C-alpha cells in the first residue's frame, strides 16, 4: 500500500485507488472498504486540524488474509506523519 499526501487549503480529502492487477472485484472492494473504515475511525475525527489531500494506492502484493488491524496501524502511522508535516508547515 502506498500513500501520497500534499498540503491543501481545504479540509482533509481521501482518495482510494485499486487497479485490476490487485485482484478480482470482490478483493478490490474489500481492500477499499478496509482502508475507508480505517480512515473513518482514525483520520476523520481529527480532520479539522489536518488539511491534506491523501491518495491511498492499494498494491497487488497484499495478502488475502489482511485484517482491519493492519489498516488501522497504517492509518495511525499516517496520522503521525501528517501531524509532523502540519507542525513543520506552520510558522
């Protein structure tokens, strides 16, 4: 999974992309649901303080048995990075 983010003047926006190389439609939709749920629980509550455009790219090397906790850990790590980036960008 790759995550790209850029500072923005608008509130937090998240985009999720999965290509056909990732797997069949059922698997791609499951990955999108897991990412969306992790973002909803971890990033959205602090969205007022975060002004970024985020794109999550789901890659094909993910195992079929991924659980929600793996995506939650990834979102917690992303949240910490975004907080550091916000602190650096403020005067």
